[in-house]
C-alpha cells in the first residue's frame, strides 16, 4: 500500500502546483497588458481636422469591407477543421468530391464585388483628399514653407516674415497651405491627427493642405528614415484661437534672433534633438534659394524649366541669371525644346 499512497501524494502535489501556477500566470498576463498597450498610439484614428476625419472614415470603411472576406474565411477554416477531424465519425465522408458550382460562385463573386467597391471608394477618395487640392473655406488660408534638414524642421511664414524650428502654430478652423522641400535627403512631413503624409525632396516642391477643427497641440514628425537623427526629428503643431495666434506672432517677432543666409548655413549643419527656436525675421528669398540650389546649370544660355512653365509656356530663369517674367517654385524638370535643356534635381 505504501507505494500506492506515495504515488497518490505525488500526484496531488503536482496538481496543487498546477492550481497555484495558473492564477499566478493570469496575474502576470494582466500586469503585462498595460506594458504592451503602452506602445500603442492610435493618433490617426483620433483626428482633429477635416482631412484626418475623412481619412479615418476611409480606413474604417476599407477595413470593414476587407473583413467581410477575412472573418468568414477564418471562421470556416476553424469550423471545417473541427467538424472533419479524424475522431468525428458522424462527419460526412466524400473522398470523390471535387467541385461545387455554389462554392465557386461564393468564393469568386463576393471578393470581386468587394474589390469593385474598394476601387470606387479609392478612386473617389483619392481625388477628394488630394493633398494638392486647396481646402474650401471662407477664411483666408495661412502659408507655411517647410524645409527638411538633418535632423530638424525649418518653418518659414512668408507672409509674416518670421521663421521657427521644430514648432509651428496656426489658427484653428483656418486652412494651412504647406509648401514642402528638403535641403538634405528625401524625407516625409506628417501630422497624424490632421491628415496626409507628403514627401519632402531636394530641388522639388510638394504641397499639402490641412486644417484643424479645434484648438490643441499635435505631434508632427518625419515619417521617412533619413539617418541617425531620424527618431528625434519631431515637432509640435499648435492650433490656436485667432487672438492666441496674434500673441504668438508677437512673441516670435520679439525674439532676438534673425535667420539670414549665413545663419541658415549654420542651422543646416547636421544636428540631433534640436530644441524649438524662433526667428524674428527671415531672408525673404531663403526658401526659394534652398529650392533652386539643387538645379544644375547646364551651360551658358541654357534654361531650367519647371513643370508648370513647361506646360504653360512661361519663361524661366536662365543659367546666366536673367530675370524671368514669372517666378515659380521648382517642382520638376522636363525635357526641353532645342532652345532649352532640363536640369535634374540632385539630392545631397
């Protein structure tokens, strides 16, 4: 009897250990949930602007349509595996079955209809949410010129003749027209709670139109890897009341710093985790000089054509410095006629 009793005691001990370990495991899992969720930041799904809200709706609708295929497939896979398991002797066994018209119709028709629906939604939203499309509003928009540097953002307010580094401000419910370029490698400008991401490229200009529907401070970032200081290339975008914005502009103009071309040359040097800065004045030609510096001169008398100028037949600035009839930002280069050759933008 002794060996039997010993075996019973050992079995009971093992069972007791299992019973004790499960509650402990549950507590550990429960404690780890906040840690796991701390890495989640669904700012895209918490929009504070019209464009961001439209994009949130698009994400939800597109995801829901795709789940109409994904969820049934997962459910049926698990159900079939359980129903037709080897131990289920009640399941119908048809070793010679090979085809079903009804199944073919379902597995092809439903996905095709969903793809068509996604195509229509994508086409409409692509045009409606075009980042180059100005936002319709009775309020006069504010223009901000954004320059991607290593590893910081320079923002120029051409109408106000001020500039900032790693911070921007604008009135709420006012369209903001961003003109974006880079004085380094390709980067990407992104304020998740306000809307679209747009690339910043040297020698080229991209555009973005955003609006904040409420006041608040939103995180902005570089969303394209650009080197060792990439992770610290962040900025704050603050939407204010009109009165608060006027006070902020006065604060910037009260700064003791001015951004000259020489000062910009120092600012453009690679640096990491740069604190926000304000400039009471800025060289009015700075943004355009950054934009044009990457356009190569092809030789005496050759002309550099922008995309808009090529399409509209407008004249442009020559390599010898002759004045153009109309000054336009450089956005692209096209093959030119005999009298002009195109320059290729270069990334630093």
